[in-house]
């Protein structure tokens, strides 16, 4: 039996090549725990294959294996099924392991790379056609991951537009638990990810695994309990029928599967994934945003926007983002997508004067765009109907009154690159809010699938624009909470978490998203009250506290605010600016509490010297006694000065100095007591006690 290992950043992975079973993952876990690894014991039953295949990193159907297998492909025109057999395993480096398999009859080979990078395992598969026939790849997993015996529960996210961030935890007793998106784009039901854990796992306790597919298109992540009791996780991009056909000499590369493991609960998983995400994205300043959408929608002109910018700057905003409605003929969402020229009636001299005015107020300027879409009522569609997914069906279904441009077509990408380069060449546009307001249906041109190539085309267009404008920042928005994934992440600096700015909903949405995405990349705005979607009303203080733990912004009409609310908002923005320097590189965790109507969130600086504790009450307590809140997980043998942060423009209220042990055991009286109220506390580490 050949055994190989890779190790780095506190993580070890060991793979064995076993006769009859292929490549078995014998260990994936913390460095130092691998000395207890033992060979997998497979019991042969009377009805079993004579050689029990068992779980494998490159498992193949047709061997008696009950799982889905790594690859389903056939050689055309004969339809001969590709059957991979292990052919080799070797270390590329101390952190990269290559597994190889091949089918000599079809001249097809596959490679699965396992790399430890930044404390996580990155898995990728490549399939090569070395023969003379076309190979039709029907599906190919980025990675098959045999799971440990303790893997008993699966946690997935679900939701819909403005309803994101719900989660489901189910036991993996038998059969499959699957999270799937089939409409060509990461959807509102959550990132392409899944958590698997032992039954007792919690935020700060227990063993857990997180799997995230770095892909912005159709996908599936599943975990399955096989008939023999073993458990397998499978992550893959979903291909349209006939979409991936490899001509002789061609190959296909899957998206990357990102795997994090923890022996200390979900918070440790988030720490590892956040560190990896930060390593993949640019580090940029995080100015306070003002977005015009819920302030003006489509009702504006240059003069009213200039006044709005003055009001935003007076509140403390640092970036002014002009949302939908700025381009030719756009008065509602039924027309003009694709005609990306400033509307001459609204902007007689183009966007330049508005941009100059925004800059004179001390703010940077951002612009909403939706490059992938086109309206039937547009000059672009009239000129090029053949550029639209669904062509030549003139009755192709629309979403939000729009169709999808075929970004797999280089000619379309060239047009969009030139169009937006012309827009950006005006100068002064530092930021694009890049929206994608509908999914892909039908994802075909002349009946041929384009979904995978469409996603790659989006990546290519973003990469080309960023190469042309290296300082440009892009926000990923897809009707809010769609397209939030590690595939788009290296190309963007921010995600719009949801079109829901309702404070209660955003507690849940932001908390769910922060499992994978660092706090500073989550766009979190103070919305209007009553909220435009839910109709609920909240105090300015409560709305601001919810938005504080994110990339802070405003999504409201300043002229509709009372003087009291304006003052409260100005103070809240100052509070955010006071702490964001360390908060936006820190760690976030949710404290467990017994009261289901209480949310306690901690953000801690990277050096653990500064801590914010936000306490939000979302409903009445079942009892009049409000229990003290224990602050768990602080650095032991340390003393902290505790104060309550003022939101009235005054000074913070000192509470006292306490040891970490005291704060964990006795806690503090921090409960806001009334529903839809919140409090914020600052802890400053003073000293380390010596025993």
C-alpha cells in the first residue's frame, strides 16, 4: 500500500492507494492527530462485491461502488463509457499531492490535485482527452471527499429573494442531503457550500467540516450515507447536456473545492475560511457607502442627485453610489439595459459634473451596472438579437423584463469591454456595483448549452476590466444575495448580502453569510423605516447597530429623516469609523445564549486586544428576569476594561475592569430588555495576568 501526505498551516492530509479501492483519504485533520490513523476496515458480506471498493477520492461507477463516482463520460460516436483506473500518486511539493487515473481504452485520463493552502484543503480535477474521438463529459466532480465516522449532521442554507440566510440542520442517517442550484447562477438559497459536523457540534465545540465550491454557476454539493455506512461528500459544477465535449487534445478543469476542518466548532471553521477569503481578495479601504436606490429609485436628475450627495456627505458618507436609471431611456425596469450611455435628458454633459461634485464633497463615486443583461426595448437588442441566450426563440422567457447576453461569445465580451471602458475613461469612477438580476434560462444558443461558458465569460470580462483599470473595485450583487461564492470572490471586494435592509432580517442574513465571508466584505446598510419591503419600523439606533458589523452603508432618503434620527445616524457612522480599522481584519463569532430572542455577536481584533460585543433583543424575554450574559472565549489570564459605547454623542460609560475568567463565569448585565433594542460594549485588553 502506497501512502502519501501533505501538510501545512496546521492541517495534514494523508492518502493511501489501496488495491481494489483506489485512493482512500485516510486522514484530514489537525497536525499532530494523524498518529492514530488506521486502515479502513471493510466488511465483505455475502452480497458484496468480492473486492469491496469502498469510498475513494477518484471513485468510479461500474466497480460495485454505490456512490456517484468522480466522472461520467462517454466516447463518441460509439458511446463507450469511460472507466478510470488508478495509475499513479505523487507529491508535487510538501503541500500539493497529485492523484492520477486513466482509461487506456478511451485514451482518457484524469488528475485530481489536493493542495493545502492557507489552512484549508483545495481540491481540483482535470480530465484530458488524449484520444482521437470526442469525449462527452456529462458530469465531473471537483472533489469526492470521504468523511470521518463522526460526520452525523449536515447544515445547509436556503431562502429566496429578500429572504436569504435560513439554515437547516439534518441528520445524515441514510441517503443523500443535497444543496443544488440549476439555473446557471449562485442563488438565494445560499453559497455553494455545506457544513458537516458531529451531532454535538456548536459554534465553539466539536468536530466539523466545511465544503465550498468556488463556482458562480449551476452546482451541486451533497453528502450521502452509503449502504455500507460510509459517508461521502461530492461537490461539482452542473453541466448542461452536451455542453462539455472534449475534442482530441482538449481538457476540462473543474472549479476548486475549498475544504476547512475544525476540532473546535463552527467558529474555527469561519476563522479558517475568512483567512482564506482574505488571501484571495484585495485589501482595500472600506468607505461608508451611500446608495441612491431606496432614496430615489428611478426618480432623479443631475440637480436632485447633487443635493442628495450633499445630504449624504453631511451624514458622514464617504462613497456615493449611483444606482439604476442613469443610462439612456431608463425610467423603469422594462427597457434600456445594454444601452450604457449616460441619459442626455438627465445628464446633459454626461456624468462628469456629478462625479466632480461628489468628489468636491470629499466622497468617491460608484456606479451601478448590469453588463450581462439586455432589455428587449433597447438599441443593443434590436441590433444583435443573436447575442442573447435563448436565440433564436423570440419568445424566450424574461426575468425582471430582461434577457441574458451570451458572454461565452468573445464578440459580446469585446463589445461590453469597450462600452464600459469608455464609461470608466471619463475618470473618477472608482467602484462598480455589478448586478445580475436574473438567472439563466434558457442557457443555450441554437439549442447548445452555454451555462458553464457563460460563467467563465463573466469571469473573463471582470478580469479584463480589472486589468485595464487596476484600482477599480467591484461589488457582486445579484438581486441582493445571489452569486456570493469563492469563484467570484477573487474578482470583487464586496458582496451585497440581500435586497432586504430590514434590520431583523439582516441579523439572520448577515450571520449566515459570515460563516464563509469575512465581515468587511458584507455590504450592510441602514435602511428606511418603515422598511420598503417588510413595512416594519425600527429605531435608528437599532438599524445602525445591525449594520455596524459589516461594510457599513446607507440606503435611505436623508430628507425623510427627523433631526433626532439624523443625529443618531451621524453618531453611529462615527462609531463605525472609530472601530473599523481593526474590526475589518478581525474575527466574528456568535455567542450561544439560552434566550432565543437575544443575539450576542462578538468582533475581535486580530491581536485580540480590542473587542466589540453587540447585544440585540429581537423579542420579549419569556421571564422578567434578564440573565447576565457570559462572555466566553476571551483570552485567559487577561484583564479587560469594559465600557458601553455611547450613541447619543456623549462619552462611553465605563463599567469596570474584569478578568476573562470572571466575564466567562459571572458575565455582565448587557441585556437591552425591550424588543428591537440593542447595546454595544467595547472591551480593551489591559494586561496579561501571570500565574
